[in-house]
């Protein structure tokens, strides 16, 4: 799965649930289905950093959808 994109590329998708700015395309993640397929692993890997740097994290789509990265069913 193509979840190697850095946090900067995932930020919009984590906030809104979609990659409106197509920042993930350079990493081979294009289209809503691909973004949603790659997001659980990316959230597990980058969610903690995102939550610590995003001022309105409580409103983030990924947090509502997947929960806290360290407490999600997607975490190892």
C-alpha cells in the first residue's frame, strides 16, 4: 500500500477526509478510493504527529473516523 507520503501531504485528507489539493498524487495515491484505502495505515503512522501539530484536531475527519491512532483497531 502507498502510505509513504509525509504528514504534509496527508494533512488535508486527515482534516477533511479527501485530498482536495491532490497532495498525495506524487506518492501514487490518487482518487478518493485510493486515499481512503491508504489512510488507516497512514493514520496509524502519522496520526499522533498530526494531532500534536493541528490546532483543531478535535474536528479532524480521520480522528472521528479512526479514533486516536494509539487506540484504533487499525493500530498494531
